[in-house]
């Protein structure tokens, strides 16, 4: 158990809908990362937050957005869902991304999203 | 942009034997980190080992060790005394070192099969 929690474990929805995935980082971790794992694209970095502020963007679609709250949990919002958005979405956290061992990322169990 | 290549989609090894998984990467940066993550059938992403680019000494974690060749941009993982529990997908990952604002760039993975 990495200490990173994600809810829900599974989510089934229809095209065009909007969903919210939730992540709670390990105790003491300030940085949260979101990743998408799909058969087509493999594992892709989406976005990073550090202490409530957006820190880096990867291959995140405009239909997707995220935020990190004052209690450091994070939510990933996916809207206007398409079949191709079906994937495993991981959240990871690290203490401090500035370097050293404190930037090692620990992954949550993931949320499996199925778009029908 | 950095790229990570794992040229072996699948590897098979007899239990108790040694196996080496290959990874090469392309970057123009001098400061970075490299990782191996394991993803068993449960889909959990588990950190196996980490290497800082500025360290010449190869990282070791129990039965897992790396062969880091910076000039060749190669980062292979050696698993000694393979066990049935080592069966999983293994992902090589790269992270930029400066500033801490970046996610991981992953290779496509190597599926490791352990033959009893």
C-alpha cells in the first residue's frame, strides 16, 4: 500500500458525460500528479500540482481539468467523454518535486474509467 | 522532448535465474532521474529502483540492480534469483532534474514471465 488513495475504483459512464476522479496523497506529500494509462497511448503524464498550484502540464486534453485543494487532495475532471477516454487513471504523489529522494512518486491504485 | 524506449515487449526467465530488461532514453539534459516501476496484474504501480544521473554508482535494491551507462543513455534492470512474484509489466521512466516541475516519461513496458 503506497498510502495514496483514489476513488472510485471503477467508473462506467456514457459518451458526452462528465466525471470527477478523486485522489488523496500520502500524508505529508505536497505534490500530486495525474497519469492516464491506455492501450493506445501507454502511460502518459497529464498534469502536476504542488501545494495547490498547477506546476506542470503534460498531454492533458482541453476537456480535462484538475485542481488541488487546501487539504492537498486533488480532483481530475473529465468532460464531454469519448470512447477513447476509457483508461486507467493514476494519481501519484511526492513530498517535494524539487529534487533528491523527496521527489520520488508513489502511485495510487488507479481509477478504471469505462466510457460506453 | 525526452523519449524512453523499451525494446523488449516480452521476456521469459526460469525461476531462480537472472534476467536483464533493457531501456534506452533520449535527452539533451544533464540532470535527470531514471526509474523502474513494476505493474503486477493488480495494476498497482510499484517503484522498484531509482537512479540519479549525477551518480556514477549503479543503484541496487536487494535482488534488483541497474546498469546505468550515461554516455550510451542506457538504463537496464537486472533481476537476480527471479521469483514467481516478479512476474509483471516493468516500466522504465525518466524525469527531468531541474526545478521539479515535470511528470514521468514512460517507456511502453516489458512483460516479464517467470517460468516455474
